[in-house]
């Protein structure tokens, strides 16, 4: 593991060898995870780190995070200690095997978990720019609080849903919430933004998946899912805040299903009304109002929409980098500091 200088190149002298029970190799059984031994290494806030893994033999299908919004580099042979980028001749846009990195801080005030779907995952943000809304939130907290800023963990999975799991888009929010959010070291608050895919994917097969058709859902079912997550968070002494579901008119031609349809809009409005008025969450971040077109609130503001001139593909559902920054700026610091 080392500090990134540029691309696959590390800052000379920063590479460290990770061990597992004192050994430099480990075998991870399918469906499990392994934590390395602690590593003594000084890491400054917002530092970009690289973790290199050498696989001596083919592994078969691998655990991965498909939409990393980050270039990752592949070499033939064992080059885990290389600071130079020469051997890394292939690039992929996905993360493989490595699930997370825990950093000890004597001053940081706990951990905030951003939990959601592709919008939290940063889909359509500039690759390699760390322009997801959780990245902007981390930078904002660091600017205001310095070394007291809480850590921000991004647990967004593109396509993820509150109620239904998928072989492409991960197990449901209900199934992964304790593992991905509440098990994070020092977690004190969760920002939830999920439910748009429960609406949009309903009644259609998952593209590229072997899953059956997604069931139609009602607002009451999504709200029950929210209450389940709220109950888990509160049982662990963790605050949970919800963002309202953002506008998606115009996205139907790109994503199909009920995205951007009149029926989907009716469901989105009903769910948002519940989020705003139920008082079930510890607080609400009204992303929908912040991000909507001031002239037509069923659409994203064109300034924030990833179909603007700064993006290469039409969207109508996901923000661009400017939009992700606006989302981060809309979060009351009192919720997370």
C-alpha cells in the first residue's frame, strides 16, 4: 500500500507491505472477508492511497465494485511493491477484492456513512476526480473542522434498492445495512438516499442479470423498508438522516421502466411526502428541492443534470460534478459534525 502520486505511480518511499497474521499472503474463502494486520503509516486527511493485490492464480468470478469512477491498474506478475507505473499496462473502471480501509485518528469525531445507490456511488461524475457527493462532503468537513472532521464512508452501490436484491446491483439495503453501514468503525450517523430504483426498476428485468422481473412496489412498502433501517440504526445508537428522492423526468428513454414516467413520478412524490412529514428520520435533507429545475420540479436543474454540456451522455437521473457538489453543500453540518 502506498500514496498515489499520479495514476499507477506511487510517491517514492511510501510503499508498505501488508501482512495477515504476520504473513504476506492469505487465502480468503468464498463469501468471507479478511482483515489485515495493523499498519503503522502516517496518513494525512484526504490522501489518495493505492492498495495493490497479487493473485498467483486465476480466481474465477471476483468480488467487485463495478462503477468505481476511478481508474484502477493491472499488471502481469507480482508488482505490488512497485512505485513506478511501468508494469501496469491495463486499466479497468472497477475495484476488485479490496473492500475498505480503516484509518485510526485520535482527533476525528467518528464516522459518517453515505448509504445509497448510483447517486451516492457518484455515477456520471468525472473519473478519477473524487467528485461524488460524499467526497465533496468530506472536503467540506475537513475545511471547516480540520483534524476533528469525521470520516466519510461511501457505501453507494449503483442500481441498489431498499427492498429487492440483485445479482448485478447487490443485496438489498435491508440486507446489507448492518454490514455496510452500522459495522463501520466509529459510525455515528448515516445519510440514506435510496428508493428511486425500487420505483424505476419495478416490473422490468435487471439488464444483464439473471434475476426475475422486479416486483411492483407501493410507497407503503418502501416506507416500511425505511422504518426497518431506522430501527436498526437507532438500536445501534446511530442517527439516520434521509435525502428526498430527486427528480427523474426525462430519464425514461435512457433507463426504461418507471423512471421518468407519470406513474413513477406519482410514487416518488408520495414517498417524498412521507420522508418530509413522518418525522421518522432524525432529520431530512431535501435533495429533491435543491436539485430540481426551478421551472419544472419534475426535472433536474439543467445546471446540475449530467446531460448538460459537461457530460457526454444524456441522463436525466444523475447529477454532474457541479450537482454532486451542490448536494454535499445542502447537508446541514449539524447533522454530521
